[in-house]
């Protein structure tokens, strides 16, 4: 009876998010029965809730050593592995859980989420359907089904599914968030904003809802809505598909330049197209951090930005100021040397806006950006000292800027394809 009271207290503390107190009570139980897999499973769950995923893995590995036929333990381990981006391990553990217990809807639903994250949308849908065949009200399965259908362009079925999930549990923050992202992808940023706000009322610390709210606010701009359409389109593609789009665009612009150079009569028509396409490509790098910059200047909007987003916005803002200052000084003083300052500020918005993007290789882009900035400043210094606009350093800066885009694309595409 005393043990059962302890467990009841632990469950209440977990519901109240008093994880440290719950963990202490659980460790008291484990002191008397350190091989109890149920206690270890609860401890692993508490660690997951506190984002201590490595600690959760250590605990659940011990539990599996004591009970290797316990399907729930493999499911818990998979949840920790997903948070650590170890999707191969998570998929393997979920398949093991299903071998041990093929009638648990949660196992199918979570494996569907893994397939969804890996852009295997048909498989994600199939797994969600299998989960719903076991439990027609499983919220994770309903959300997975809705997301998979949306990615497969079956929008009517997708929204019917997510609305059904909301009817099942109108207080669920994850469902509201998932609905918000779906609406954002559909292009309805106003309604999406309502669902993100609703999600954050239920769970103020839910990061996926916070980032969704941020995107919905920026989507009030027509240009940002167009950027989101591009972003969602690219997000559906595999790594090969994303590279095909980028390389195809690059070669297409180069082809237009070659045609324009050979046909002077076509230049009045082709040059505006080439300039427009180049600015369009440039905008995909800077529109997100510029959107963050506007929010950074808003006393409420800045609260939605995390530390990296604020720093990125600051650096982009500084680059933008350099660009504007260079343009203003060029016109005021009729001195072409200030154009190098303008070009430097304009181009640096690209690395400054993307250097803090989430990536496993977290130091590559910031270090590259810092080196590029040093080279650029050295080039500008030489321009003002010697009067040579095209010197070794400005040339190195332009080459480095060109290479940066391919390096950044390689890192970010790899990060987007798990």
C-alpha cells in the first residue's frame, strides 16, 4: 500500500511538472528495488520531460537489460532517441516494440511520426492508419495522418482529420499546433495564428507552437507568405529533389546570361529577368532574418525570438545599416569607394542570416562567416588605402561568398533530411 501511495504521488507530481520532487520519490523506491523495470521506465520518462535525453537513455538501457521483452521500454528509448536526432535507432526500437506488442496504437503512431520526419509520407500515412485501426481516437495517429495527407496534397482529408482530432480533445496543445502549421502551409496565416495562440495558452513553453506563432506573425507580409510557400515546397522534397531545384535554378540563370551575352537584341528583355531571379534567390536567404529583425524592434515581438534568432537579427540589421550607409555616402560624396561598403553590407546579410541555423556542425557556418567578414573588411581597407576597388581581398571575399552559399546549402539540406 505504501509503495502504491508513492507511485500515486509521483504521478501527481509529474502532472504538476514538479519533476525534481517526483524523481526524488522514485529514487527512494529504486533504492529498495533497483532492478524494477517499471520504476526505471518512470524515471526515464521524467528525464525525457526535463529534456535530459542522454540520462533517459542510460536509465532505459538498464531497464531493458532487466526486461528485454518489455515493449514499452523500447518505445520510451525511441522517444529519447528521436529528441537526439538518432532516427535510425528510434526506428529500429519502434519496430522491436511492435514485434513484442503488435497491438499498441502508440507504437504505430510514433513510428509514423519518424517516417513523417524522414519525408516518407506514404509510409507515415499507412502507419497512422494502422494505429487508428487499433484506436480510432489516438491523437498522435490522427495528427500524423493529417500531416501525411497534407504533404501528399490531400488537403481536404488532412483538415477533416485534424478537425476530428480537435473534437476528440479540444484542449490538446500539440493538435492545435499541428493544425496551425497545416493552415500556415495552406496559406491561412490568420487562422493559424489563432491556433498557435490557443496552443500556447495550454502549454506556454511549447517550442513548436512558439515558432509557429513567430512564422504566422511574419506571414502578415505578402513577401513572407510567398517565401513560406517556397519553404514548404522545398521541405517536401528529398535531398536529391532539393539539390535538383537549386542546381537547376543556378544553371538556368547562367544559361540566360549566356543567351543575353550572345544576343544584344534580347538583353532589354533578359537582363530584367536575370536581375529578378537573382534577387529572388537572394531573398530566400535574408527574408527570414529580416522578418526577425522587424520583430526584434517590436517590444512584444522580441519576446518570441530565441537567443540565436535575436543575434542573427542583430547581425543582419548591422549589415543592412552598412549597406544603406554605403549607398548614402556614395550619393552624398560621389565616391565610388563607398560602393564597396554597400556591397559588403548587402552580401553579408546572407551569411549573417543563416550562420546560426540549427545544424549538427554548429561551428562551421559561424566560423566561415567570421572569416568572410575579416576578408571583406580587409578588402574595403585596401580600397580606401590604395584606391583599387578590385583587389586580392575583394576578389577573395566575392569567391568566399559564392562558396558560402553552396556550403550552407549542403549543411542545411543535410540537416533537413534525417
